[in-house]
């Protein structure tokens, strides 16, 4: 084994861990939504660019497969581990540094989480360290035409999640603050920017055509949905999500970068990125993919410090291997539900940690399990309940009935697990798809009250109350109503149903 083969071994190990650990519990709320969006191919959607939905839908073309769906983020995690090792080598690190970086990468909670389920961060997981790797290569004198590759990577990333713009701003600012600004004087830098713009243009035009709904969504999220924290709490959250036992590695990486003449721009970029997140009240995981870069630098720093202490190196690797996995059940769905709850209580008590320390949205922790795990429960059963109610309707009502869901998770779950039943919703992309031509005269209202406040229907009755012990709090003890005799046509009501949040 040498520095050339270690990245491949790292990628294989990371993929194997995710392949074995990812496909448990059930489909996550956002995964179902991505699949449904991807089955309606467009250049964009209200709340995300097109790349992740299209990839998610492609995995389900031949039937439901949770393993195949989550193989996609597993591949990105493997590619990220490979790139992290390449970055170690570019920083001058050897096999020990690559091995340490692989272990820390694998057990860093936010990075493991990005590789565990489909999300718009799965692409960032790979492309953010790849961008750093390309810039380091250019700084070290590689062909300046690599700027075009970097531009293509940035453009593709913009087609998966817009937050890469924060990283790009931070990287450019970091370069401008150091002598390495010289690499931006090349005409190839301009070509790289043009390449990025061309790739990102279709989604930008889609957003412009619909009045930039993503901006409206972000404004609404900042006004009540998302939890805002102080700068100090935000920094504490960054430590927690990167593993309480392993975060010193990336701290060492940050110090090493700031003390390096050639790579100081990456240290500045991290500080600027975190400052951007604090100022804009970004969620703690938004900059998560950046930690691969700091982990690579930290592994090199530790390798240098232990260059004459072989025993110390073994001790460091043993430390990462023994303590790193303690937080794995919070990033990979590997424990049965009751076992996880017991483990969460024991670990939280031992470390004096509140389960809400990393909460990012109001009302998402009102459940037995953490928000992400809770949102992997209850969907098939809820859809089966709706399907039974729909098919129990008299034939004359069934042909005009439509399911109205209160959010995209409920809507996508019914569509995915009970195909053929018409579903509409006012939430995000579903609102843009419209009421589907239904009058609203017969409605199955999921998690609603048939517009009781406005006396919208002449008849309303509760058909069922759905409960799931491990589901998210607001999706259990959920009423499912049958509403008849709408007083105002649904098409007229639709503009008021919009909920971009």
C-alpha cells in the first residue's frame, strides 16, 4: 500500500460502510419529495436546483429501492474520501496522514450524514474538497486551464445546492487576502467563471421565470421556521456536528493552514465562510462539506508532529478508531429504534449533552427520535390509511375526489406509496403544480380541518386519526378528514394556498 493506492482503499471502505448502514428505517421526507420532483423533470424547483431530484428519481424507475436510492450519496461519500486523500497528498502528507484523514472523515457526523441519505448536500460532500484540491494544484503551478475544470465543478454544484456560492465567495476572498491572488490574473480564471455561469444559467433562468421563489422561501424560513442562534452557540454546534472526540483534528488543520504561506487562503476561506453563515443565520450543517478540507490539513499537521514517534501515530489512529464511532448511530440509521433511544439517553447523560443542541427548526424535535430519524417513519402507513379512505368513497365521489396534503412530505408519501391517487398541496413545488383541475367538491384533507375556520365545506367529518410512535411530532395523532361541498371553487382558492417555506 502507498500514497497512490490509499485513496482507493479509503473510497472503498467509506462506500462499504454506507452501503451496509444507509438503507435502514425508511424513506426520508425529503427523499420522497426529491423523487416526486424528479419524476417531473424541470430546470429547477421552488426549493432546489434540478440535479438531486433527477438522480433520486432515476434510482426508482424500476421500483422502490431504498438501498439504490441511498447508494447515490454513498458514492459521493466515497468520492469525497478519495478526494480528501488526494488533498492530503497535495499538502505533502503521507500514508499515515491519509489513513488518519480517512478515519476522521468517516466518523465526522455531518459528513457521514451527508453520505447517509439523499439531500442537496450530497454533491457538496464531494465537490467542495474537489474545488480546494484544484485550487491547491493551481497554486502549486499546475496548468492554469484547471480553472475551467474548477468552473465546471462549481457550475454542477450550483445545480445541486445554491450554498456553494458562500464557499466560492469565501475562496475568492481568501485568495485576495494572500499573495496567491496571482492565480486569478490568468485569463483561464475568467474562462472558469464563464464555464460556471453557463452551466448554472438554465436554473437561474427557471428561478427568474417564476419570480425567484427560492428567495421568498428563504425569507419565510428566516421569519419563524428556522431557529436562530448566537455566534457562540453556532460555533459550539460546529464542534458537536463534527464529532466531540475528533474535532481537534480539523482545528489543527485550520491552524496549520493559517500558518502556511501557500495555503493560508484556505484558512481564511473557512473563517469567512463561517462568518457568512453566522451573519445570514445559516443552519449549522450548511458549511459542513468544508470540513474535509480542514481534516486533510489537520492530518498532515499531526503527521508532522509525530514524525519521530511511531508509537504516537498508532495511538492517534487507535483513538480515532475507538472513540470516533460513538456518534455513528446519530449519522447512520444502524440501530433498531428502541435500541437507539436507549443509546441516545445513555450517551447524552454521559456527555451532558442536550438532544436539542443541534436543532435547526422549530417543532422538529417534538418526537421520540431526532428529527431526521423521525422523518423516516410512518410514511407508508400514512399513505395506506389515505388509500383506504380514498377507496372506501362511493364511486361517484371517488372520481372527483382529490387528496390535499398539508406539506410536501405527506403529498410525496401518498404519491410514492399509493400511486394513482390524485394529490395536491400548497407547499413549495406542489403549489406551483397547481390544483390539477379538481373542483375540490370532495377532498381528503390530510392533517387539516377542512377549512373549519372559514366554513369552507358544507360537510366535514373525521375519517381517521393516524399515529406512528416514531414519526415526527407534527405527523402523528394526525387527523384525516373527508370534506364535501366546497363553497368556493378550488381554482379560486389556490393563490391563497401558497406556502413557500
